[in-house]
């Protein structure tokens, strides 16, 4: 039986991926290496705690000794661990540079020396910068505009350099904005949903004109799994569902789903360097066989229901200073 190392597996996307992969790949074990920063929550994988094919290790990807210890017994890696919130990166960029660049280098170097046969690096559409017209494919230049996206672009370039210089079998996945259950409530959809449940307003940057693409987390995890199984070494794969809308449209959809009016929107000062629009060309991943299964409306309804039913999970995490991603 082979062993897969998942970094950041107590986070939002990582935990969903683990729960899917362990069901669909019965010939694999999973080791989850997570530092448990503010957004990492062991409860996200609590149903696996007694599964003999699952192991959790609290550790930092920047810790060479910890990484070396776990790397000695794995055959593949899916690397989710990252600092991800744009606002936090504007306030304190250092943490993002350390984790997203230096931590990725530690993993790559240990994996290369150990001969780990597959390395999937999870990135973001934000590395392309703002896309004013059309969509960007995987050959587009990286033009990050925030410390967060710059740190992720740095990690991407390190992965690319290891594949080219050492012929290391690495692949990059860049997804549009994810949403779904268990997402930390500083992100826009859980923030808006939980604010409405609490009777608060929705803080919307600028006039809400900025546009984003959305993909339900379970669809994204299916795409990552497909890349793990069939992706080609050295490739980059964009992942999206084509659900593009303005932040104002998103807010109005959430208001409608929860039976609230437009007076619950509070327009706030725009974020510095706020990218106007992201839009991915996902031809390559679709040629690999990927097709989203969830409509935005159905996924949003399921997400809202989860936050209604799991207030004990998110209420201790809420802070008034949360804005939007």
C-alpha cells in the first residue's frame, strides 16, 4: 500500500480532498502534515481519526527535520499548505513569503532527494493578476498584485524550476475561488452567510464591481484527484467552473437565499491593489476529462445549510475585522 503526504490537510480544501481521496483510492494511506495555524482545524477530518489508513502529524513544512521524517515513507505529495488570505498578506507579508515560498522549497528539495514519484502543487488563479478581458490559459505570464499572490507565484516558479532543472515530476494546479462547508469565515461566502445569520451587515469592497469565478470545493477536489491520477509531469492545469459574477451579484445571491434585503449591504473602502477580475481558460483540464458536477445555485444552497447547522464550528472563529477575499 502506498502513502500520500497531504500538507495543510486540516485546512478547507485539503480536508475535503483527504476525505474524497481516502474513499476513491483504497490502495493508498494518507499522512496529513499540518502546522495548525489559525485556519487549520483537526475537526475538519474528525471522521477519519480512527481510520487505520489516515495519520495526522502536527508539523511545519518549513521544518526540515519534520519534513524529512515524514518524507521517508511516502510515495507522492499533494501540497495545499499555504497562507492564503489577501488582507492578512497586506498587513504582514512575511508569513506568506516564509510558508508559500520557503516552505515549498523545503518540500521540493526533500522530495527530490528522496525520489518521491509525484508532487502536486496547489496554487491559485490570482498569480495571473487581473484579467480585464477574456480568459487566461496556463501559458499566460504571472503578474501577481498582492503579497499573497506574489508569494504563491514564487512557489509556482520554484516548482517549475525543479521540474526543468532536476526533471522532478511536479505538476501545478491553479483554481478559481473555492467555496463550501468548513471554509474559514474570513473568506467572502462564509463571512457573508454567517454575518446574515448573526444579524450583521455584509462588508462589500468599493461598489462591489470586482468579478470572480467560483467553484464548489468538491468539484475542485475531483479535478485535483484527476490531475493526480492522469496529469502530465511539468504541466500546469487551470481549474474552474465558469461561474463568473461580480461581488455585488454574489452578495445579492446570498441575501436572496437567506431572505434578506439589500439594506444589509455595507459598502466599505476598497482594498489596496484589489484585482478587478479573474477568469481562467480551463480547456486543458476539460480535455483531461474534468467537468463540474455542481451548479453554483445548488452548491451555494448546500453551503448555506451547512453554516446554519454548524454554528458551533464557526462562531468561535468570527472576528468583526473580517472583510472579504
